[in-house]
C-alpha cells in the first residue's frame, strides 16, 4: 500500500497497534490518520477517543462493511469520514484527498458573524458568545458552508458533494451525525441550524462578514 500511495504523491507511515498508532498520530508529522477499528493494544475507537482529547487532525476510519454501528460510533467519536472494507484503493485515495482539501485553508482571512456565532476563516476558529469552542475539521466545514449560505436551504446532497465529493445514499448518516454534534456545541444560541425535512439544513439568520 505504501508503494501505491507513493506513486500518487502520498507518503504512508504504518503503525500496527493502538499505542504506536496514537503516538504517530500525535507526533505532528502527519496530515491525516487512517484508522482501522481492529487493532491490538487498544482498538480504533480508543485511539480516536484519546486522539480527539488532544488533536483535531483529520481521521478517516476503516470499518467492516457489515458494521453499520461501528461507522456511526466512529462519526460520533469525532471521525471525519469512514470507508467500509473491502474497498477500492483508488476510492481510498479520493477520500483522503477530499478530506485534505477541506482541512487546508482556501480563503482569505475573514470573520463571519451570525446570531452569536463567530467564525474566523483564517484561523478556522469558532466562538459562541465570545467563548471558543472545539470543532472537528468536518464540523467546521459544515458550519462554514451553512453560514455562507445563511437563509438558504442547503441539501444533504449538496453538503455530501461539497465536503466528500460523493453523492449521499439513503443509509449514509455522516452529515446528520456531524450536524447533531454542531447543534450540541452551539447550545445557548438560538435554533440557528434548522432541519428542512426531506431536503437538508438551513442556517436561519442573516450573515455579517468582516475582515
């Protein structure tokens, strides 16, 4: 797999157990973590729990195809995306590149302010009522997309295409799980993120942009 990645301009470092994987993920030398659920030492969920306590590095979880619960648990624990096994290596690379595009700054610094929520697109920091909150890479990107489209319904398909470069499927709950996390983290504000049943999500306020 390392040779395959190298041909596509990606460098892969492998760790074969939970403790070593966590150590590598926290080393600051990597842009993204591929995290298998099944590992000796401690499993992928424990690695993710410990990793998220210290880092917001993007995480792509690898799960068995039949383990829908594992995929949901991974998203609930802070993974950015998941890929069921067995998978096409080219799809894996496409997922990796999509996550890396999201995690790298792509706009001039600006500040968006809506209903007590402030989003600094330069530093990718989010504050609510003046207090900074921790968000994952995918949570930030969903929030930015919704804020930039404030007052307009953004469909799940649009979010999936923009953030994952793939279409939504009836059984893919990744966007819903991340939006649920955002709502919890935005507690204390008005009901800014509204669900439009059967369509998508609406950030229901007028945006102000500065900087």
